[in-house]
């Protein structure tokens, strides 16, 4: 920066990492959206805990549970430049979290969804949330 190479610093240092950094901010925005919906009682249940979840094979961007831990909301956050496709939704549904709980699926996308993905989500009970709804 001191040598006047701001353009090159941006191109070779900042830009390659910007998408990864911004994706974490997007996940926070998705959690904030769910907290707001929770306060308005606009979710399938009232959650008392929210955060991330992972095990040796799977990672969930957002997991929210009720106080009895019998209902779980799972959220996937995609901060990509392409629309979410059916394969993305199938992958999300394939994650193994809990078999004896009532599961609700929320999918967040920066770039929207293909028509096929919208139809698949409707068939499988996945709530799709677009960037416009987050703002």
C-alpha cells in the first residue's frame, strides 16, 4: 500500500478472499433473519437456541432448536453467484442430524433459485429465502 500498489493489493490479496469473508457475514444475516422471524412467531416453532452444527461428515450453517429439543430448524446459506439448483437442495436434505426429531428446512441464497429448485423445495417442504427477504 505504501508503494502505491493499491490496485494490485486488491486484485491479488483482497479480491481472492473477499467472497469467503463475505459468506460468513451472509450466514450472520441469515441467523438475524431467523431471530427476527422467531420474535414475530413466524416460524414453525419458537426456538431457544441457534448456532452452527457439525460432526465428522456434515456441517450445518444454522441449527435452531426448541427448549425441549424435539424440533429442529436447519438452515443452509449459499453466498454464490449462481442460482441454487435441485442438486444443492438434495445435498442439504441428505445431511444426517437427528432422526427422532421434527426437522424444518430453510435455504438462503444470494443469487436465487432455479425454477426446478423452487418446485423441488415446494414438494419437500423446504422454505426458500432470497436475498431480498433478508434486507
